[in-house]
C-alpha cells in the first residue's frame, strides 16, 4: 500500500471478512444441499414407500411362492397331470430324431442362404446403382452405353463360397435364382420343423393349461415374474395419465400393489415383529375389489375419479389424499368410498357388479326415496314425474304455438303462390305450403303422444306418505295428535319423521288436516274372519313390504309400514277398501281446476260417476284427472270377503283400545284451521302427503343434486364452525343419546369441518346447527329428525358426498344410450314398487320373502326368480302379464301364470310408460334385442308328436306331475306353470336351456336338472326312452321343446289321460303333510268363497 | 385467549412477511435512533465548542489521521455486497424450503372469500375503505401518497441533516414521516392483517374469528347530528366544515411554523408552504376521520349528490 | 278503396277461408288466421281495365271432328247402386262431326288487360255419378260451386299442375262446396276416387273470353274488345290448336276449327 | 523443390524429411517447456487477459480498475467515502432490493417456461409446478417470497433514505425516481398475485380493482363518473381487467404487465436511478454533521470537514 500504514489499524480496511465469508459460504452450501435433499427426498416421500415395498413385497412373494410351489406340486401329483406329462414326454421322444434332422437341415440351408446373400446383395446394389444412372441419363447414346455396362456386369461371374468350402460361380441372374431357391427351401424346412414339433407343443400347452386351470392361485412362474419386478424395481413415479380427462394419478407410486394380480391384505405386508399394519402396510394392500378395476380400467379411469384426492401430489400423504384445507376433492374415507360411484352413476338406482351389490350407495339412493327426502329436496332423477309433467305441458304449449305459426305461414305461402309470377314459383310455394300441412299433421301426432305421456305420468306420480284427504274416512281422530307428537313412539320403524312440533302446532295441523278431509260416506262392511285374514296376510305377500310385530317378533319388509298397531288408528271400512284396492280414490282431483271433482260435477254433464285410469278425463273440461291414490301399494286382486278378513285381522292388531285415546275434539275448531294451514305449509307436509289445498306446493328444501360439491363455506355449521374445525374433546355438539347413537363413527373427537361431518351430524340430529341459536318458531330448522340408524346415516352421507358436480368429461358419466339405458330406467321402477321384496333380480340378492320363517322349508312357494326373465319370456306377453297378472279380465282372484303359489303377483296398475320401461328393462337385462322377433318353431310330424307325447307322459319324465294342466283337481297340487302358456309366453331357445339345466338358470328351482345328457353332439333324454325312440337320430331336447310350443288343450288332455297316475300323484316330496293341508284349505277357501 | 386463532393468522403464509416486518422495522428504527442520538450528541458538543467544530472530522465514527478518507470499492464495499447477497440468498432459500407459497382453491367468482383481503401491502388502503369511500381510499389517497412523497425534496427546505442520521435538526420532517409511515401505513397494514376478520369486523388479537358474528353499528353523518336535513344544506355544511378545517388548520400550521420553525419558514416560498400545509392537514385529517368513525360512528362529514367525504 | 276492390277482398278472403279449412286442424285458429292474412291482397289487386261496351265484338264458330268418331267406352256403374245403370266415357264426344266439350278461349292478344272476376259462381254438378258439365271454364279466382245430387258420397279431387291439389268428400245432400283456382290452367283434370270413371276438366283462364262447345260443336265468345287475338281450341284428348283472328269493333266473326281423328 | 533438383528429387525429399525430424526433436520439447512455464502463470495467458483487462496485483490502481473495468461493477465509483461501507448507515437495502429483483427476474423467467396465462391452464400449471417440475416448488416459493422481501426492502430503503435526508439537494430527482420504483414494485407484486388463478389471488385482485371503479371521473361508481358516461363496460376498471369481471382477459393482462410491461419500465427506471446515484455524487453519506450555524452558508466539501 502506498500510504504509510498507521500505528492504529484502520478498522475498515484492515478488518478481515474471511470468517464471515467462511461461515456464510458454509451455510449457503448447507442450504443448497438442503434444497437438493428436499427435492430428492423431502418432497418425495414415495421413495421411502417404494423402498419398503421392495423389501416387504419380496418377502411376501417368497412366502407365497413356497405355498404356490406346494400347491403346484399337488397338482402335479394328479394322475391326469401325470398322464399329460407322460404323453408330452412320449411325443417329445418320438419326434426328437425327426426334429433334430429337420433342424440340422434348416441350419444348413440358413448358412447357404447367408453365403449367397452376401454376394447377391452386393452385386444387386451395384446393378441398382447402374440402373439408376441409366434411368436418369438423358441422351440415347448414354443410355445405350449404360445398358451395355449393366449387361456386361450381369454376365460377369461371381464366386460364392459355400460353408462346406465348395465354390460356385454364377452370373447375376443365376445368382438371383439361386438366392430365391435357397430362401424358399429354408421356408419349407422351417414349416416342416413346425409340423414335426406340433404334437410336442400341443402336449406342452395342454400340460401348462392343466396347471393354470387347476391352480387357484398364481403359478410359481408367475410369482417369479412378480418377484423379479419387485427386486429389480428402480424408484420412480408410477402414474396414470389420461390427458383427455385431465387425470394424472400417481397414487400407485405408494400404493404399489393396487393392481397386483394377488390378493394382498395390509396384514400380509406388515414388516416382521409388528403388531398391527403401519402406514406402509396399509398402503401396500391390493385393491379390495379387483372386479371393479376390471370394469373401470385404471388406465382410462385412473384412481381419483372414484376415490378423489389430489392425484398429482406426491409431496406428502396428506397432500396426495387431498386432506388439506384448499383441496376441494379430498379422498373419500374408506367407509364412504362408495360415494365415488355416485359421481358417474347418479342415473343408476341399483349398483351391482357381478353378484356384489354396493349396499352403502344403494342404501343411500333407496333411503333418499323411501324416506321421502325427495319430498322436500329436489334431486335430479328422483320423483321427476311432476317435473316431467310440467315439461310436457310446456312442450304442448310450444307445439301448439308452432302449429299456429305453421298455419299462418301456410296461408301466406298460398297467397304468395296465387300471386306468383311463374308457375314454377307457384308450384314451389304450394309445395312448401303442403309440406307445412304435413308438418302440422306430424305435430298433431306428437301432441297425441304427449297427451298419452301426461296420462302415464299422472298415473306414475306417487307420494311417500298416505293421502290425507281421506283422513276422516280412515283414521281414529283422537289418534292423530298423539301420532304427530312423536311418530316413533307409536311405531318405531315408521318413515314419518319427528318434526319437533309443540302442542299448539300439533293441534293446528291436526285441525287443518281433519277439517280439509273428505266426508264422503264409505260403504259399511261386515266383519270378517280374523284367523283367515291372518293366514292371507301372511301368505299373499303382504309381508314383502309390510312388517308386523315388534321387537323380536317383527317380521316382514321395511318398504312399507309396520302394521302392529294399525287397529288403534284405522277405520275398518276404509281399511277394507284400502286392502281391496289401495289405489281406489275417494274423489278424483283435477290439477287444471285445482279441485277435487265430485259426483255433482259428473252429474252436471250427465256422466256416470266413474273414474279410473281408463276414465281419467275431467267431466268439466276434459283435462287429465288424478284418478288413483298416489300410493305404490298395488291391488292384490283379493275377493272383497278376503279383504274384509284381512282388515278384520289387522284391526285386532293393537296395544290399547282406540277409545282410550284422549278426546281431540279441538280438531273441529274452525279457528285452528287457518293456523294449521300455515304450519302445514311451513313444514312442507305436502312433500310426502296429498293434502287438500297443497296439491301444487313446491319443495321446501334445498336442492341436493350437487350438495357434495357445495363449497364448505356454504354449509352452515353455525355456532359449531370453530368446534368442527378444531376437534378435541368438546368437538361433539350432539348431546341427545338417541341421536348420538346415529353417528356412524360415534361422537366426534377429531375435527369434522367437512362435508362428511356436516352431513352426518345433520342427519343424526337435523336441528343440531340450531343449538345455541336464538330462533323463532318459524326460523328454526324445519328438517325433521328422520330417526335413522347408524348405517342409514352412513348410507345417506355417502350418497350426499358423492353428489358432486364432476369435472370429468361427459364420456365418463355412465349415461349409456343403448339398451343399458333401459336397464337404468328399469331399476327406478323396480325399486319404486319394491319388486325386489319378492323377486330375485341379481344372483345372490336376498328378497324379503326369502327371509321369512314360513318359507324356510317350502322354497318352491317363493315367487319366481327373475334372473333371466328377459331371455325367458316374449316381451309382448310380459307386457300383458305386467298389466294384468291374472291374465284374465274375469277370473282375477288368482295368479295368471302360477295359480299354485299362494303368494300373489299383484296388479300394480303400471302406466304405459312404466310398462314399456319394465319390458325393455327385462329384455336389456338379459341382453335380448328389441323388438323381439319370435323364433320359428318347426311343425312336428305326427310321428314326432307321438314320440314327444310318449316321452312327455312317460313315467321317466313326469312333466305333468308338477306342471299345471288346467284340471282343477290336479292343479291344486301342481307346482309349475301350465304348458299351454308356453307358446305365447316363452322363448324356445330359453326353454331348451331351461330343461337342460334349470338349476343353472334359477338356482333352487323345483325343476330338476339332468333330464338330458349329451351324446354325439345331441341332447338325449337321460332316462329310459319310450320304445318309439328306437333309431331316432334327432335331438330329444329340441323335440320336446317344439312339442311344448305346439301343445294344444286337446293334446294336453290326451297326455293327461294317458298318464296313469296323474290324479293320484303324490305331493311334492319336500312339503310335509301339515303344510299341504293348510295349503289346500287356503286354496279352497280363497277360491270358493 | 384464542392462541390457535392467533397462530393461524400469523402462520398464514402470506402474513409471514408482515410478521417479519415488525421486528425488522423495530430493529432498523433502533439502529437509526442510535446513530441519530450519537450524531445529536456530537452536534451539541460541536455547537458548544467552535474550535473543536473546526477540527473535528464531524462523524461519530472514529477517525485517525493517516486513515484513508476514501476506500476502494473493491474490495471494501464489494465484499460487503457479496456477503449480503449470500445472506439474502440463504434467507430466501431457507424460507422457500420451509414455507410453501400459498395456493388456495381454484378461482371461483361465485364463492366470495370472507374476509376477502388485498395483498398485505395494500391492506392499509383496504383498511381506509372503512373510513372513506372507495374513490378516496382507493384512488385519491394513493395518488396523494405518491405525489406527497415526490414533493418532499422540494418542500423540505431544511439544509441540515443531509447524509447523516439526526433527530434534533429535523424533528419536524422526521416526525411527520414517521407518523405517515409507521402510523398511517404500517399500523394500518397490521390492523388489516391481524385485527380485521370475517366481514372486515374488528377482532382483537386472541379473539376467535367467528364468521357468524353480528355487530350492531349504525353510522351517522355529521350533518345529521346537527339536524341538517336538506341536501343543499348538507352540502354547504360539509363544505364549510371541510373548508373550515383547512383554513383553521392552515392558520394553526402557520402559527406553529412561525413560532417553532422560524428558520425553515423563512426559507420556504409561499408555494412550498402552501403545499406543506395542505399535505400536512390532509395527513392529519386521516386519523381525525378515523377517530370520528371509530369513536362517534360518524360516516360522512360532507355530503353532496356527487361525492361524500 | 272502391267498391270493386272491397268485393274482391271478401271473395278472396272467403276462398282462402275455405282453403284454410281444409288445411287446418283447428277451426278457431283458422278463421282468425285467414282474416289476419287477408288484409293485404286488396292493396295489390290490380284494377280491371275498362272496356268500351260500344265497340265490343263477338267471335263464334263450330268445331268439327274429321274422321270417324271413336266409339265411347261403356262404363259399368253397378258397383255403386246409387249411380244407377250404365254410363259412357266422354273422352271425345262427336255428334255428326261436331265436336263437343272443346274449350275455346282467347289465349293471346289481350295484352296486359285485367278483368274483374264475376261474382256469380260457376256450378259443377254431380248427378248420376257424372260431372256436369264435363268441361268447365272458369276465371281465375272465380268461385266454383260443386253440388252433389246423387244419393252417394262423392269426392272431388282436382289434380292440377299449377294450382293446389285438394281432395274433399261430399256426402249426399250436403251443402255445396265452394272453391276457386288462383292460377291459369287449361284442362285441369278432376276426378272422383270412389267412382273411378268420373272425370271432368276445369279450365282456369284469366279473362272472361272463353266458351265450351256444345253438343253441336258451337261456341260463342262475346264482349271482346277489337284487336288481334290468338284463339285456342283445346280438347282433353286431341290437344290444343290455335288460330289467329282479327276482330274489328262491333264485328261478329266466325272462327271454325276442326280436329283430326287420332290427332296429336 | 522438385524443380530445383529435378534429378535428385527423391533424394532431396528424403533429406528434407530427415532434416525436419531433427529439428522437431529440438523444437517440440522447447515449446513444451515454454507451454508449461506459461501455464504456471495463468494470468498471463491471452485467454485470461482477454477476459480480465488488467492485472490483479493488489495495487490501488488495480483495485480501482477492478471496479472501473468491469461492466457490472462500474456502477460503483473506484473509491468511496470510507464510512459509506458501514452497514449501520446504509442498511444495504437498495442493493438487496436490486439483488432480489435479479433473483425475481431469473426465477420468473424459469416459471414462464411452465405457465400459460389462460383460465384453463393457469391453475393446473401451478399444480404442475408444485408437483412435477424438478425444483418447481422451490422456484415458485422463491419467486413469491423474494417478491415479498423486495417490497419490504424497498420500504426500508426509502425509510433509510428519508432518515438520512438523502433526498435533499442534489438528489431530489433521484428520490422521485425511487418513489416511482416503489410504486412499480408494488404493482409488480400485485399483478403477480392473480397469476396462480386461485381464490386468494382472485379475491385480492377483485378487491384491489374494485377500487378502480370508484375512480373520480373515470370509474362508473366514482364521483362524476356516471355523468361522463362511465359504465362497468367502459371505465378505467374495464381497461385494467379487459372485462367487467376478473376473468381470462384480466389474467392475460396481469401476466403481460407482470412479465413484460412493468419489468421493462422498472428496469429503465432502475438504470436511471443507479446512474443518478453516481452522477449526484455517489451515496449521500455518511456525511459530516452540519451545525445550525452553517445551515445557510454554502456547504463545505467533506475534505474541509476532515481537516
């Protein structure tokens, strides 16, 4: 430094920064490494998962492999396998010499080919190059000289040195020829070798197939493959990327086993010494429902469309599962995982894959309808008849406007035409006018269809609760206020929820309902026979929907009311009418005039006071009337006396006398009526009940179609927002014991500020969010307590959680346009009328009747299973049957097809719409094409008919022992339908399958399998055949089927007569004497009275 | 005391800068005050001792003869700059590794955030929306702030205190600036960040932010208190009050300047003084208006058909 | 608006009304409709060109048939008892060389003259399962009144080229159907689908100068203003033949025409 | 060669080759030695001197040249006031702010590789950055936090400049530039807020721009706005957002202002700012204190104060 240094060091210039730099640099480097570490591992926890997976899965596979080897050895011990193996070894030995020879030749040919090829390709390249020059040279002389050059070259001899050392000289054409020759030779040789080896390969394939067919699990080879994959695994993101749907799912980066072909439980993936599966083990289970993955290919669907979560995120488990504040689609919890189904399958009423019914989501869907949620809450697809009706009204208006416009336009065009300058113009304009007239005619057709539809829809509209216009005819007046106080006190399983009404409200509501009810007189009914009524009640099928008895004694379905205490509330005369035909209405209602039409209106027009689905026009103005009670309860086509018996029996069902109810004469107080109207409106009673003056009342609740994706901020947790957000020991606001028991997960301790928590709490105790709030009577929450069980809350919560506005493309929604749509539509009706209470639709599905005691040993008395109904019956017949199950307009007190069943297929008065949908449903369910074109059944010759008859009536095939014949004495003991019905009803190809193996079509049927056996590609009768069959080459099964389809009553009589013991045929082996006696009594009393 | 709520507010990623700013600001104010104080002591000493004033190097840092008066930028400044760059990098990286930038739900115009807050550095202006109409708080005020800042060099005629920290020599300008920066800007941001909860309601620190909280607040206008009803009268009344404030205030400012800042006042041209007066009074008007609003629930002072103040 | 146009409106309105009745399914709307749309034509309908009655001329003549007249086919009408007995086809009706049912009209020469449409309807009668007359002339827009004197249901089904096709049934003793044709069209065939032999031709022209030859082949066209004209003779089977003619004021000119057998 | 010895051409050639080999035996080792010597002092190589324009001996001249001859460093003077290196005086906030600006530019450019300013893409891109892009998360975090730090840095810088009276003559103009830079810094941060297209940014920008509709004269809700025909579809807010609501256009505008418009203007202003720092006599202090008595006298140079 030039300046003289001072004694005292200048602190600014002399201070060293080395230490600072050192420290700063060290920290900087550390930070950089930290960033690198964070990037490589900190943000990639899945790497640790994959490391764990490698270890655990390999260990698991080792275990599995030893097991598999064992079972493989077991299979290999099997004599069949040994035989196969021996066969293989033999063919191998047999063909060995020949194969070796062929192989040797082939090798030799290949070597020679190679030798020729190397020379040939070189020379060919030169020729090609010269040819190119020839082609591109411009002058003729140049072309000529080139040609010469090529010819010269081609004639030059080239030497080929063969592998055996011999040398050959060839000109170019010779070379080419030689090359092709050897090539062909080689091809021939390899084919020859293949032929020689063919039996060996086949034998080997058979052996392998045997192993894989007989190994329940994977073969050791397959497991080795898996193991190799595991041990050689290099940590990497595993992702499904579907660009069209914006799905990027990396779930499998941790859930490595999700798609493994083995069943892997978390327990199996625990590391040694652990007591319970840790985070890793939980992640490594295989998908519990591989069959679902088979339908929803993960490569297309990914994971998040069903499970939700943040499929992209890989930085932490919470992030990946979307369980953080700002992710709108958090993973559905395990117990609610079926919510994901609803995202795409909202239009499906029943979700089943194979024989698995998805009970949680199906339960939610059913509850939403059965409990009348849809009465207050709109939900796309539910209870859509009123909406459709409205839409049709709009459409009609629109079409009428269009018609008017067309007319106007026609007139204008005609006028233009008349004034047109040229005839061409005139004709063109006239043509247009004519087109418009045709268009109007089409519109007329459309209008007519719409009218039919509104007729159907009117018929299809149902209410969850009973018609309260009939309240005076139907109920014990004094019972009403007691019921309203708390319905569950009277009937614990009722659908009627608890509205938390105070006494004044109860009085007012009762008064309104009482005073607005009909007062039309009911015909007096004489008392019936209660014992017979009880028997009818228990056998006719009432229990498929209704239950009776309380507590342990309870039996029957939950679809409709429990009738244990009906005697306390009901009026006998009304009950008889109801049982006889629940749809019978006191007065028709005209939605146009908004009034109930009485006899006086009919009288004014001089019309008879008659109203039913065939007479549904308003006498005043011709508008469509509501002519039925809006109930799903069908008519069982009982004789009036039977209805009286049942009603008498039901009237005995009571715990206390109706007269013991305290007097409720305040209900006649006209002053209370006005207030009552207010409360009826306030609580939306008309959502479930038909109430005079409330026919057009809208829904009072919020729409729930997309409730699951409603922003959490819009769900009002009221005073519990903070509690729900934070969890902790005071997190549970519900105090009521009963309500607390409704929570699927018990009292909350964790934070529950999410959709699940909101729904569960609201469903368990709807007014929970009113707790602590100061609210007036009218401000307080109206939603009643539905007194759901834990499971029901879970089902409904799952249903609501899945009710989301999905961001997936439309193609992911299950909205098929083909026959599958018919299936979707059909399920809504099947569920609407509780068809599943009696019939089995899905393999493994339990019906209510199956569960009843009385059917335990007489399974054949159960209604038929409908597993293959569409394949079985002619759709046109089905339509007829569904609209009139008695198959008769006069003799209706019976089953049309199975008179031997005591349980009765009721008349549901399906509308044309619903009939159409149901028929299509059954056809689609069995993959039958629509429309149905019947198979032509060949006409049998007399000889064939004789043969068939002899077989039919032979003691070896006693068809008519069980099948009804129309002979009343015989039919009393018959347990199968009359063959005469077959022609119109059944499909021949199905009948063939049926008589071959009925158990495969309808497991448990009383029709036995094994009647036919296969011989020489023909189905022949398994038992002894009558002598006339000697020398018959044809198919017995076919013969019999054709015969059945040509059966006439005369023929049937003939057969019956020829049957030696038809009349004295014994009872069905499985039914004991007592039941048989009871049955015959039932039939007699039911039929003859 | 709801500690969890407090923690939630403080740990919200976008509030971290403002949480960090508070101690940072405190530290730098302390740093400035320390040096200002030392300088003021030195000034006092030198003013009392003319001889020393002539020889003294006039800095509080030591200076010995022979030391360089100027040092080379390389390495003496640059080494500090590089060091600072490294430290900033470290801070930034550690911050970035440990704390994620916020990312909330996708934008949804149908779902209003409650509270919907502006970026933290604008929360002062948003807070002003409580007291003023948007056109003042959102447009006039920021413009005035910018203009006010820009005219500072031209109205501050005090030649002292250029290039060193001092309090005594610039009491007025530093006081005013601290008032504007700390009270009107930073404090408002702190209020906006920590105090204003759902519905932009006032929640004391430690109070739970309850989305359902309802408070009764009726605001009156100043003319109403005096029973003025006609629109015309309201407009005139307001004009008088506002005009009166500026006139009276202007006089007070003049009086104070003349008495306590005579030298500065002398150096100022009329224009300079006028602008100073206006800006000063406008600045003081803000807390006054806030006070009116918070203490007496007065919404507007001056009501006209076109604008309200 | 003078009296004539007013009349014109009402006629056309009436006519359209009729048409609309056939087109529409809903009567109420229909009437409402036609009255709406009919407000316009009045304004555009051209006024008739006046003719000086003092100068009008007359054209008359006889139409002959050269050669042997074809034998009329016999028609058996017994399928409908109400038709009673036998009938003859009316394709070519020749009586001693005089050709009947030839439509004669002024085809050309009137220039852009327009003429009022007569208020009196032309009657088309159905009796004995036959149309009377067999060939009918009518002015465009003039009402054709169709009557049914038979005790059976007829349907009237014109199959025009340039006018609108329609087909309406007329039960016995039902009121007359009134129709009109807007556009000029010669030999517009009309048939009855229930009595397949029933056939007639309507000739729609734009001027009142037309005639149909009677059984003796005679025709007369009156009130023709003087000038040069082309007169057309049209026969349903034999086709059309034209003649040029010049008529002076008050002149009566005879124009004869003859058709050849097996003609065009 | 061949022409000179046409007869012994072949022999001549061989001789020459021999000769060359002889020479090579001497030359190459010599060159190699030279090369090794040269590499021993790399600062003398042509490559080195072409980059570094002078020697780095620790001499005052070289210290000065180190700054002056460097395009990045020559913003600085060669020498500065000895106390100006004191951190307690400068707080270093201007430099830190500039450094953060550079970081922001760098990270911002990298972020631009992954970001599309469209309503469909924007939010997805941010998720993509967070989960897919290598170092994407830290990149975004650094950009965000550096932006916040920069705002703080600018404020503190202004605070310090005010406290040391550094805006006084002759630096009045540079103070104004600084105020503008402050405004642009805030605008940069604000325009960036919307870009992730999340609720936070959306509502912050909605709140922010809602004030614009109250602009006097130019906003449809501002004083006299409606009198001048201002509606939600033509006022100043519409101009800012490119629409009446915060939507795709607002996103695009925000993006362009954030990435192109404001950075360019701010950079230019920064250049002016730095340039004026130098031209206005470098950093203002620490200056010797002035006494009340000297207030109205011409200011003495720092040298005089020292003696």
